[in-house]
C-alpha cells in the first residue's frame, strides 16, 4: 500500500490511528509519502527533544515506512548532511531506518510502480526580504514588532540559515540528474511527486498569485516531455484536483496503490 499526503510542517498528528485507521493493515513494507514541507528536520539543534520525539514516533511507533520529498521549509544545512544511500532504485537520505528523504531527480520503484521525485519550491513568504541573523535591521524590526507596531508585525521575511535556505531551489546538478534519470526511463513513469507545480499548473491553481521561477519552469519542461499517470504536489495548502491526472494535496491522506 502507498498513501500520499501534503505538508506536515513537523506536525504528525494526522497519522494517529484515530485519524488514519487504515494504518492498522499496514507494515513497514507499506509507505506514506509526504509531499514536501516535512519539517521534521527543522531545529538548529539536532538534539532537539521535540523533533527527536516525532522522528522516533514515526520510526518505532508507526507500522508503515515514512517517505518525504523536501519543500521550502526544511533545514537544508542538516538535511543535506545526512548520509546518502541507494534505495529502491534512487538516492535517499536516511533520517531513521524507516524515515527516508526521497532526493531530487530520482526514480523509485515502489510496490511495482515508478515514482519520479523532485522536491523544493520558492518561498512565497519572503516579500520583505532575507536577513542575516546578526543584521541590526532585523533586530530593529523584531523590537518594533514586540512593541506592538502592526506595520512590523505584518512583515513577511525570513532569516538565512535559521528559517530560510537557498537550497529550497535546486542546483544545476540536481536539474541535470533529474533529466538524465528520466531520459534513461524513456521519459515514462507512473507517478510524479513534487512540492510545487509546473508553471502552467501553478498559474491555474493560483489564479496569477504566484510568479514563475526556475523550478516551476523546469517542471513545465518535465510535464511536456514525460508520460505519467498522475502528478501530485503539496505546497499550496489546499486539497484540490486540478485535472484528472494532476492533484494538490494538503491535509488529505490518499491511497494510490
């Protein structure tokens, strides 16, 4: 069995048996795949007790294997420091024995189906900039926000290597590897799993709210070149069927195999 769901942001309560009773029939040979913004690797301190609690809970208390692609809210300094290994035809970071990060541009064979994975997305909550942690302007903004100034409380910004990482968008090497792996598969897979959408679908879903970027443009080319049964993504905090073969997931947990 394979189930998909959207962004968890480090909150895994949806996998309780009360909300997700289907897991009672699952084993570690069955999979739940999170479509980015897993955020189980987020704290600056790898010994963070809450983070370790949830990762151990997924690994030891849940009957299934947890898989995830990355989104734009992951601590990439830590995520990319995990050892890389081959698994089911592609590369993964092993977070726990049964908690695995499906790396970008890989093709995995799961339950007899092929999955092309490509995480990452451009953050939409950075309108007011990216600050360094020691920037005096950041300290001023935080002080004024704490003093109750609404103008500063409403700013949308992130802090480099604290709440934002440039690796949210792929490297040229990751783009090339994804294309090469699809070419080797004759540009045919069963499923494509991404965090964000190709440009044309993002425009459709967002009604013009989201600007194209290098990743959405890359995915647009993949969409044109590749034959697939269904494309699933997260990122947009909405459960919605764009087309019969292209779907956004958020809180729903959907079985596909």
